[in-house]
């Protein structure tokens, strides 16, 4: 699977999650919070599309 991310979007995300204090170069907590937030939003949108109340 090939994922195409525009360079400007890639740079914006890298800036958002980057951390010089981390040995791997990203803030893991911030990264996971962003991922979970996006997944919750997707779940809610899907529930609305299916006609269900996601809370």
C-alpha cells in the first residue's frame, strides 16, 4: 500500500508531533492523543451516517 501525503501536510504534522527531547524525535503522548481524537471523530461520523447516536 502506498500512502501519498502532500509535502506541506507532512511538514505540518511533523512540526506538530516533533520533540527534540525524545530519543525517537516525536512526542509519543501528543501523537497518541491526536490519533485517538481523529479515531473518535471518525467513529462519530460513521455512527451519524449509519443513523446511530455515538454520544
